[in-house]
C-alpha cells in the first residue's frame, strides 16, 4: 500500500462511472407484457423479468416507483453497488453498509425498501422491528454471509473461551446474534480497538481481517471467508494500470487480497473511496471494487476519468427497477427475523453504531 488510509468523512456515498449494465449491456430487467397497463402507466407482468437498461425503458419504472413510494410513505435505501438507474433514479438514501445501517435508525417512513443484499435488509429490520422492511429479491445473498454459520461462531467461542467476537456486518442475523459487536469496512479498526482486548476473533472476511491486523496491535483470530467479487482482483492488473499511466490513482477495498492492497494508493470502504476522490481530484482513477461503484461516483465527478475493471456482484444485480416496483405493489418480500435472534443481533449492531464511523477508512 503506497499511502496509509486517512480519516476522510462522508455521509452519503455516491459511486462511479461506466456502470456495468447501464452503459455496457443493452438489456436489463424488463417485465414481459401480458396484460394492459396499470394506473401507474407501467405494464403489468407475469413476473417474468427480462433485462433492459435503455434509458427509454427505465424512465417509466423510475416515474412509477417514485409516485408509488411517495403515495405510500416509503423510503428506498440503496447501497453504493446498485446500478445507476436505481442509485440515482429512485433511492432516497444511498451509502455504504455503515451509512445505510445508520440511516435505517433515522428514517421516518413506516416502510423501508432495501436495495442491496439480504444481510443489509436484515440489519434494517433489526434496527426497525416495528416497521415493514422489503427486499425486492430475497435471493440477493452474499458469499461472505454464506461462508459462516451461527454454529461456526459457537465452536470458535468454545475453542477460544473469553475472546470477544467481532463480526463483519456482511453476515446473517443468526451470526450477528452470536457476536459481541459488529463492524463494517469503514470502522473495523475502531471497533476492534474499542474492546480493549489483546486478542479478538474477527469474522468472516479473511482479507479484511488481515488488513485490520496490520493497522492495530490487537491479535486477530481470522476465518477464511472471502467476497466473490473482490477476491477476483489481481495485483498484476493494478501494476498494468500503473504501467499504462503512472499518474493514475488506484483505490482498493480492503476485501481484496493483501497483494492487491499493496499496489493501491488508498485502501478503504466505498465511502472512503468517494472521499479520497473528492480530496485528491485525480485526473484518472481506478476503483478496485464492484464496478457499479465507479458508474455512480462518476456522476458526481464529471471532470475525472474513471478507468475500471468490471467485476459485478451477481447478488446486487438481482435488484432491478421492475423488481422494486413489483415489491411495492405486492409489499413483498417482507424481511422477518426470529425474535430471540433479533434481540441478540440488535445488541451487536447497536454497539457498532455507538462506536461510529472509523478514522481509517
């Protein structure tokens, strides 16, 4: 890593340019028209979604979603990795995992639509047990969340008695319920050090854990979970970018392998990446993370050229404009968490929120 991560504050994280799907693919989600139009002006469908992201196709869905959310008092929260037509077209609140968790505690709406993956929707439900939380596609999972179970955490506690457990927010509510505190990539160092312990079990992302371990004197016991998007990046790719343009600024997410992070100018969360771009205003930048991030951020920085490798998250891509509209029409899929699990998981998430946003992101 060429320069250490700095304390760069930002609340709403906009993302990058040339979005996978929005600028490259000609087709994105579209409903099959088998009937007439509903009163919102968008054709009803038989629940078969085809892909199309042409502006002319997206516009009716954006208009219909915005009308319906206003009529029903709905707040739409969207992660930085969402496609631009969602991020810029229908979202009320955007950000990284920490920003969305914080926002979930503050929204006045009685209905929340979470445009992200399932663990994010669960987190919103944990923090709003009395509200309706919808996820447009319940199949939107996460390789990290699937890499560990509650039973795994219990076994680790038995193997390391008395050692506190820090769980990355990219986990199920059941795993959070077995933890002492949660963290995100934006505040992981601060969370680990807040425990005042010499050793900490850090789950489940091995690469994030190794990065955190390099920033603190606390000894970390790690799991072997990996993000299927970030683990695909290679250090040789970053060296090739640097060789092609020595002035390019390379930003990497700490879920990437350690040798990738060593080649980056900045390592941090998606929120930190946006803040770094704002602070340094490079002529060209590469964001080593999910490629929709660059699509969304480029809108905010039209004077900066975003060069990006395109690693798409297949789970984030399950969230589509037609899916959001159908979710609002049907009030589905509602997120439910077992009461006992929710109570224990909520403690871990609320502890994280009290620690706040980290200084290293």
